[in-house]
């Protein structure tokens, strides 16, 4: 079973529908202890990094313990940014620290017409690495974004996207993966990403 974490910062209904479309068994844990039966963990999220405050130390401890036991984790949008050490959006909060670096606000270079922030709408994925999370995802595939903050490019970046500047849009380090876009709103490409995570779960 895949645990879909609800910390009141994401549209879980859409994510559940997408997971149902790929026949994934999903449940929403009420307490950290409920993660004991999870074979995989998804942390979704929309909005301000401060929302991750709801994932307090007991949640963090159990999530890190389960990852240490080999349980795969997928972060979606804000959930991906939480995988990093921190974010300029809420400097007083720490991320999980599973990936190095800090997230910051999108700072597009001047252009005509001006690049809008937040970045909302469809944009392309430029494959920049290999990983099980991007299997069968073609270079140049279009996915749906809505965000103002971005994750840094690191050796764990397996796809990047440009919106005024280039940022990490898919990352993977072993059984830990993250996507800056919303797979539940990204049609067949998004379902492919979720199927890949389901295969990681086994």
C-alpha cells in the first residue's frame, strides 16, 4: 500500500484519482505510526513551504526511518521541495535534507514579453539523466506546473525545465524521487511517472 500524506497542503482528491487510474492501492495515514504498513510514501503539496510545519518531528522521524528501511518516497511540487535542506520561502523551517541544497524563488531574466511568476501551465521536460522515475518519459514531454519556488540543479536532477531560468523538474536519488510539476494534472505523461513510482514500490 502507498501512503498518501495529508498535511492540508494539497489537492489529495486529484492525486487519489490519478493513483486509482493506475490501480495503485492507497491509504491516508492519520498518525505517523500508521506509516508502519506503507510500502511506498507520497508527499504531495501546493502552496507555501510553511505548510510543511504540519509535518512535525514525529512525522519526520518515521518517514526517515521508513526510507532507511528501503521504502520509496515520491514528493510532488511542494513535497519535492521538502526533500531538500531548506527553502528561502520559510527560512526558519528545515526540509527533510534527503537532497542537498535549498529551494529559492524563481528569478527569470528580463524578457519580452515578461516571464510570469508564478509559473503556471504546461512546459517541457528536458531529460538530463537516467532514473527509474523517468522510464518511458520522452525528452520534451509536456507536463503541468504551478509554482513560484524552484529546486537547484544537482547530480540528482534527471529532468530540467526552463521558465526564464533552468530548474530541476524531476529528481531521483535511489528510492527517493520528486517532481516539481503535478503528475495528477499532466495526462498520460503524469500517469507514466506515477506508474514508475508504483513499480519502485513493487
